[in-house]
C-alpha cells in the first residue's frame, strides 16, 4: 500500500466526507418521499423537511470548500512544499469540515460558522507553507 502524506490523506478523507454528506441528503429525501420518487427523474420536487434542507445545504457548502482545498493540497504536494504547517493546516481543514457538517445537520448555528472559518484557516496555513 502506498503511504500518503498528511495533506493527501486529508484530501482523501475530505472527498469521502463529501460523499457521505451527499448520501445522507439523498437517503433522507428518499426516506421521506419513497423509493419510487428516489428512482424517478424528480421533475416534481415535493416539499422537504428542515433536516433534508440542512443536509443539502451542508453538502453544497462542502463542495464549495472542497475544490479550493484540493487545489491547494495538490499545489503543496506538486511543489514539494509539504511540511508541518501544511500538514497541520490540512488536518485543521478536515476536522473543521467534520464539525461543520455535524453542526449543520444538527441545526446548530454560531459554532457552525466557527467551524467553517476553521477550514479557511487550515487552507491559509497550507498556502503559507508554500511561501
């Protein structure tokens, strides 16, 4: 098995977190609307619950953060700029995003925003490592 550095490992875990968030949102909608709806074209969207709405917004927020994180992580990797600060930044990003997802799904505001900014700080740490 190939050994990944921390930045690439956190990128992998972040991609998996995104996939889990999409599955949660899809499963919640399918459970509410039934399997026939889940297998349909979904041309007529029924009303959703608060949880379904939060789960969809949470994964959309993650996809908005995942692209810049992936670009930064790949830049750090490809330039050989990996180090303690970029590894810590990648780890901060991932765990901040785990917390953000949990807080979003639970409907907890305030600290959810702090977790979001934690992810930005983690990316900033990685960028700083490059310079």
